[in-house]
């Protein structure tokens, strides 16, 4: 089987730089550092429908990142920080935690934060129309901000929902950040054609993963007939039984190019697919959401079965547990022997515990 890969296939730059390479490593290191505040992620803020929507919880927990299910499980301590990243927070819960004095590391996706800002300062002259999946995390997170006459719709039902729920106000369309721009244009045209008596409005919310030069969506749309020649299937690497809007947009873009989309969620599924389609050319595309399947499959594509299996073993539950425990005890040992290093690391991360941050009288060498 011949595999074709996208040149720009990958994560959004914000997710790579701010979360995967910054916040999550800090959370893992701070958990073992006696001088650092511990970073906690709240599952309710980043996942929905028992992990089927949003962050892949198995992948996240496998990293060793400290998590709690909801705000009631947070420790009552000044030496922790609550992480607000990705899909932003459950708005009223974040405000409650702030009032209680919890320190919040506020690093949500800037495009999703913009949607929150839009509804925080909504204009009563408009009836807002939110293009978003009904089980999406922001529906839960921003629920207390939504106006009473908000219309939430999807591509498959927008005509029916608009006709049923529209009032006399002009419409203001707010699409979720990873909707295809062609979908947004279609709905806006329908609004203008069917409600022409009002001055309707569209707020541009598309994120860079949708509209930038590095967008896999743009690359898929520009795939030539020569590249697609003899390719009938697109294999989409993702988490089993999960869904998110970026994944749906990827599927739709691939289908528009005449490709059959096959979701694969493990190395074994990929190998089984390959056996059945040995003589095919296949386009392989990664999901924008990190998952456990991707590493082993990509290693297999790049270097064969040995590298694929080696990566699979590295990512297995038992090996991850051993690795996490070893890493934790390594940091603990290092911090016990070289306390000045631990102190400096906590300070550089901006996570120095209050009792050490306020004590400026002890020379650093005395810590050792």
C-alpha cells in the first residue's frame, strides 16, 4: 500500500506551542517539585459526553498531568493553580473559583476566548445565531452567557431551526472556530435571503487551523487531480468513538474531493486495513486532536513494523505508568539532592510556592 501524506498535516500552532510544549510539561514537572505550585486541569472544562467530545482523556491521563473531574475535587490550598486552557472554562465556575481566591492560569485558545468575549458583551439589538454542535464543550462552558433568544444550529438543520426560532431582530451569526468557511457563507446567504428586512451581521471567528497557509483544510481543498489520481480512500487517524468539530470539518473537506473517509484508531486497525488494500494509494491524515493511535501508526509509516511496535509499547498503559513513576521519582530525587535546581526551576516556571516566594532572606546556597 502506497501512503500519501499532507505536507501541512498537523496540530494547530497554538496547541503545539502553548499546550503540548509548555503548559502540560510544566504541569508534569510541578507535580514532583516541592518548591512549585501544582497545576490542575479540570476535566469538566475540557471534555464532554464521557470523553467522546474534546480532549482524549486516556491520552491526557497517560501523560501524568494532574487532573480533577470537577471544581468540587480541587484541593483547598494556596499552593495550586487551576489551568484554564483549550476550550476555555465553565464561565460561572471560573468566576466562583476566582472569588474563592484560587489562582487561575488563564491560557485558553484565543479564538475560543473571542467567542466568549462576544457573548460577554452581546448587543441586545441582535438575535445571536451560534453555529455549533449541540454537545460541544462551549455550549456547556458558556451557557450562563448566552442570551435567552439565542439560536444554536448545525449545518443539517439550520433552515428548520431558523424558521422556527427567528424573531424580529436582525441576526448576528457567530460560527464556532473550526467550521468550514463555505458552510458559514452558506448559512449567512440563507439568513440574508430569508430575513432581508433586517441588517444582519456575521462575526468572523475562523481560527488559523481553518484559514492560514499552514491549514490542512486549505491544502486538502487545493489537492490537484494529479495528486489524487488513483486515490479513493482517506485514512483519518483519530480516537475511537470520539467526535469534534475539527474532525468533522476534515471529513467533509476530504469527502468534497471525492474521497471515502475511513477512521482508524489503532496500529492494528491500520495494519488490517493495509492487508485488505495492499494495492491501493491512500491519503493518511492526522486528527488535530492528540490521541494514542497516531504515534505508532506514523512510526510504522516512516520506518516499518519494528518502529511501529516499539512506539506502541512505549505508549502502552503499563509502560506509561512505569515511565510516569520513574519520571516522578527522578524529579523527586533530583529535587532532594539539588534543591537549588528545584527552587530555580519553580521560579523560572512562575510557579514558586508562596512561602518561598515571600522569603527573600535565605540565600539560595542555604537551600541545598
